[in-house]
């Protein structure tokens, strides 16, 4: 079977920004829904303190990842059909061969003042992630930049509804810098 080669060997080309994946109104509705969720021990019940993969089978609360997350699906959430449509668009148009056909679930992640997620990769033995997708739900915060390769490639000015898509593998170390002011909301999923 022949392999599909990209025209570029610059890793930055694989990090794609999709503008206006969701409308600002859809983003606001998702945030409004999420903020009504209570604090909980599990993300399917409300806002859970996010954990990090510390091995292929174990996730723990760590100092490297400080944020909260809640899960959303067609039975629990709003505008899921619009999110699913955006994901289908990415699967069909991401310019590099990937083979993804589905996603792992919809996480709403909330980074409050001081929250961050230090440099990491998204692929690990506990999940066969191919592409990572982060859709910004707001931009009323300071700090919280998404950056790659120890700050060599940064996204500072993404608008609500813009998505960043990139391979989940070990070549794409990335982080969310600490939030300085305000609250950063993102919808995150992994394409498999």
C-alpha cells in the first residue's frame, strides 16, 4: 500500500486553524450550559478536577494540569449537533492523511486564573488518538495561550469558535500557558 506524503516537512504545517467552526452564539450557549453544571466527582455529573495520564492505565490529579472539565453529549448538553457537524468538517478537510472517522467524546475544559496544562502530548497507550481538536469558546481572558514545542509556535488571538487541529502523536508537544486573568473555556476532543 503506498504511503501518503505531505508536501511539507515543516511540523507547523500540520497544526491547522479552522476559523468559525462554531458561531459565537453557539459558543455562548455551550458556556452558559457548562456554567450551570455543579462541581462533581465525575465529569459526566458536572465539573470534575482534571487528571493527567501518569501511565498507560492510570490518571491522577497532578500539578502539571490544573483545570476542570465536564462532558457533553446529545443527552447532556446543548448544540451538540453543531459540534458534530464541525467535527465532520474537520475529518473531511484536514489536509494530511489521518484515517480518523469518529471522536472520543466532547469535553468542555475550564481554565480559571492560574490554571494551566504543561507541555504534553495527547497520544498515550490508554487511547488511540489520531488528531487533537481544541475549539475556543471565548476570548475574554489574559494568558492561557496554546503553544507548541516549548513556546516555539503560539496561538494568542484565537476567536470564539475557532479550532486548532493537530496530530496527537509524540511530535506535537503542546501546552496551555497559565491564565492570568478571566476564565478560558475550550471544547476539546480527539479524533480516532
